[in-house]
């Protein structure tokens, strides 16, 4: 089950990243984290920005409502999604 933690500004979700993939998309769940694949390489924050954009698209929110909170250089990251209960 995907770990979703309430936050005063929305909720936090754990994401397991797969940068450099052929195709972007949701791959499922692994160890409590949402598995997301992005084509962007893991350099200079490109993959993190692509992950935030993909997460925003799938949740139906603006990209500005999704922020990386933890795990900038790690495979497992935590994103804050604002504006949703």
C-alpha cells in the first residue's frame, strides 16, 4: 500500500524514482512508495522536476502545488502535494 501522510498544507507521498526510462508513467507500488518512471536523466534536478510534473499531472493539480521535501539525490523521495485534503 502506498504511504500517504497528512500534512497541514495537503499530504505527503513517498515516490520511488526511475530516471532515464524510455517512457514516463506510473509503474505501480513498491515498499510503500509510488513507483514513477521519467525519461529525464538524474542530473541537475531534471529528474526531480519531471517527477513533480508527472505526479501533478496524474493527481490533476498544478505543478506548483507539488514540491520535493526529501530525497533530492536518493531513489526514494517525499513530495508534498498542496491543496488536496
